[in-house]
C-alpha cells in the first residue's frame, strides 16, 4: 500500500513542488499519496482567522486551537477504522532534531501527517490533545528559526520519501550516504567524475588505480577526516557550537 502523506498549513501551495522530480514520480507511480489541507477551511468567521494574541503577553500571535482541532478531526475521519494510529508531526524549532535515523523510522509508517505552524507557533493544547489519537512527534529541522513549518515539512518529506522502497531507482545509492548506518553515521567522502584533470586539478590518483581495497581505505580515511573536522559530535565527541 502507498504511504499516505497529509499536510495542514495556511499555505498549501508550498507543497506543489512535491510534484517535481523523484517525489513527483513516486506520486505518479502511486508509491505515495499526498493530501494537502488549508487550515483556513476549518475556520467559521468572515476573516478566516487562525491566530490570536498570546496569553501572558508578549510580541506576535499564536495559532488558535479550534481550527487545528477541526482539521485534525477531519484527518481522523479519513482514517479507516481499526487501522494503526497515524504519525502526526508538528514542525517546531523546539522539537526533537530531525535526523536520518528519524527519517528511517517515519519511512515505515503507513500514514504521516505534517502540521505546519506560523506566527509564534500553535497553542500547546493542540499537541497535548492530539497525543490521544495520533503518534505525535514534535520535530525540528535544525537550530534556526524559519517563518513557518512548510519548508521544514518539505525537507522532512523529501528525506523520508526517498527511503520508501521503489522511490530511488538504485537502492544501493542509499547505502553509502552521509549519516547512513552503513557508513557508521559518518559524513560522506568527496566524489569525482570525468575528466581526470580539470582546470589544473587532478582527481586523486587512487580513484583511477582500479585497486578496490585501496579505494575503500582512501574513502574511509576521507570520511573520518571530514567528520572529525566538521561534526565531531557524530564520533561521540562534544558538538562544536558554531
Ligand atoms: N516562536 C517560535 C520559537 O521561538 O520557537 C518560532 C515560531 S516560527 C517563527 C513559526 C513556525 O515555523 C513554527 O511554529 C514552526 O512550525 C516553524 N518552524 C520554524 N523554525 C523551525 C525549525 N527549525 N524546525 C521546524 N519548524 C520550524
């Protein structure tokens, strides 16, 4: 069965780009299904209001719980009875970090929904309520603040969907990548293609040697070197705070 993806956002058009490239092909081939929902469809006032001022004061606006509640009720209504609880991702900079490992876990879920915040975020009671009916994950794309959850959800969807069997033509290409369990979570080595000499720069000779053992050793050494320099935290060393 196809992996079903739902997105809820005030800018559903953001997800149009999923119709392009490999994810677009996966959609066309029926490997995944995409349903985008406009949060404003679940409002009842003339201005289709989704935000209000924060309790406790402070700058900015907070997303009201009622439209979210109705949108999530509609989502539950579309789940066949007796099926596993869908995974519901809330994109938030205060979430657990989204990593390759999390992408792998989510790729095997039968149904995934993404709730995209805007303004100062969504009233916390929505997440608390949703835990009763969904497997809720609050996930952050990284240590920076975006204007909304759509771009975070797009990045997560791309990382998850490329792990769904059949989406990437050659599954071997998933094995040797950065962060993959097969490379012990390390960063990838540098890659080269033809010509062997370009603007005075040569491809490392070992790659032209035909000696597969030597190539593997060279790649492992470069992986370790890059990981040590850029992401010592991946080797169990304290993270660099840059
Ligand atoms: N006031 C929030 C804070 O300081 O944590 C930031 C809200 S941000 C301007 C609006 C929305 O963008 C968030 O509700 C979330 O959905 C999304 N967002 C922003 N940065 C994100 C990140 N790093 N990862 C995931 N979602 C993010």
